[in-house]
C-alpha cells in the first residue's frame, strides 16, 4: 500500500455518496471521503488526514465534472452547512438516498436483498421546510447576523433568505435581525457565555399560512421585548404568536425547558391529513408537511386496518401519526417523553372530536412495559439514536401483530430491525423511504414488520 501523507494531493474518481453527504472515492490504497464531490467527478483532492483503511480529503480542483453536478440554488451553498447536496441533481439525490437505506439494511442489519420501494417524493425540492431555527451572532464589523453554521465550524453564514425554507419566512429572517440590531440586544457568544439572543426560530403552517416566532434567549429580561413583539404582530399579519424560550445553560442544545408566549397565541393552526392541529414553536412536527402526509397514506395502505385494532404510538409527539389513524382503529395509546407535546396531543384529539385516543407522558422504555393492553399494532418513531434496548425487548415479549418503524437515521433503524428479526419473531416485509429533507444527505424510512409466528 502506498504511503499517503497529510497535505498530499491525490487524483481520484468519485463513485458514491456517503450517509454524511461526502463524495466517496475508492483507490487501490483506501476509501477517500471528499466533501462537495459528486459521483462521476474526477478531482484533485488534498488529504486532510489518513487512516489505515480510509482518508478524508478536501476538494481542490475538478478535473472533469460529473453529469450529476448542477449549479446550486443558493449563493452561499459552498459555505453554509445547512445543505450538503445542492450541487447534486435532485434525481440523483433520491437514488443515492434509496441506496443508503439498502446498504445500511444489508451491512448493519444483515438483510439479504431487502424490499426497498422507490423514494416517496412530493415534487418540491426547494421551499419545503415549514420550520427554521437560526443561530444569532455578530460579524467582525459588529452587525447582527443570522443563518446556518459554516461547514465544519460554528462560524455563522449570514442569510437574508434560504431557498429550502418556505419563502414566506424570509421577510422575518431579514427584518427581525435588523430589529435586534436596532434594539441593541446583544447576540449570545458561546465562547464567553455572554449576550442575550441565542436563536431565532420560525415555523409556518403550510396550509394555513400562520407563523410562530420564537426567540431563544439566555435571559428573558430583555428591554422592550413585549412592545417589540406586539409591533411584529402588527407588522406581519400572518404572524400569530411570539414566544420567548429561555436557555441559560452552556450547551449546544437549541431550546431550553421554559417557553412563554409574550404576544399573540402560543401555537399556530395547521391542517394535516384532514385534521386540525395546534403546533407550538418548540415541539416536534415534521419539517416537510406534504411528504409526511404521503408517508402516512403509505402506512395506512400497508396496515389495511379493519377497525378493531389497538394501536400504540411510541414517541407520538403531538399525535401527527396516531390521530389520523384513530378513526380507523378501536383504540389509540400514545407515549411521549415531552409533557408539552402530550398536552398538545390531547388538545388536538379534542379539537378533532377524537375520543378513543389516550396519551401518556414519560420515556417509552419506562412506560411501554407498564401498558396493560396488548396492542395489535405498534408504531415506532424514535429520535435519531433509535430505540432503547428495553423497548425492543418489551416488543419481543408482547408480540404485536404488526410493527411500523419510522426512522430519520438508517443506521440505527437497521440495527434495531436486526434485533427485532434476528430470532425469527418478526419478518421485515418492505421499507418505504421518503425524502423529508431534499438537498441534504438525510433520509426518512418506514419499515413494516409482521409477526412470523
């Protein structure tokens, strides 16, 4: 094997995309990961670090561009860390994501030729995000900036608009930043743990057009904040509420535990799957509304509900999946760690006249073994880390007839599916990937399992 050294230039042809978004090149020496490279590119890359079996390199020069390489829609796409794949044509993005799912299931899960359906698409690869949360900072010149972090750093790339978010949010991004400057509210400095304003959160109801604005602050005692919040409501008719979230910890977490409404309403209204939902600024709701609906329809189709089933929705959030299914089953039980989300789920059930749904606050691993009703169907939609081992063990004992596992991280999905299927208790029938996050390397997938015996 040739000795490679840090700083050395190598020529490599890119053949694949990794699940982190990097281009992947394979030589006789090692696998090489190169950010901003596209399969089909022949490039010169400078080695950043070298390991025995792989290397990380920086794109230095494109010797021959890939046919899948396109001009990004965003003028700062080469700097901003919000999107990894704006330079990759959209059709190829979807092919690469489906391959991610297949490779994870085969490599991590040990499944042979898994049945992975074509990617579920909604048509719009831009302007789809119903939520954006921007860190607030200061430029060298002392101007207030807001945007996303530069790739591989915590340096903010200042934005006045973002092509992947709903365009109706752009005016707030641009003008609220100016108001923070005018009011002389100091942006938070994570190095010194000083300043006030940490993040600007924006969320919109795609169907209703209602907008919520959330300021994440180190200290809620901000001069004139209530007055300015009311001015925002008067200035922007779609804005229905201004929230203040306190996060005084020295942490990378965006939201703190305490949120209060300082003007307008603490929620926006949204129409989803034929129901009315109340959605707060800090609780979880899928960022691509239309794709979430399409995936829900696919789940309904695969389950073939008869009306007499007990459905348990673990990690239920505000009831996004369980409430639309409630009228098609006998009973719904929802489990969710966040108490605020559970309260919203209950309110959303009441809002839609749904009386056969119960929601409980607590960790799924603690609550699931205590449920005294054996569910026929379990929906799992855990965070990126996947399910706690206790959850898997409990399901293998309870043996629901069907499990739907919805995941935003295919490596943990494959790991957990292997545990559910390894002793033959469950059979993986099919997997439906869905493009919840166009222009990024992230992919959502729903796996469908049936009880084998």
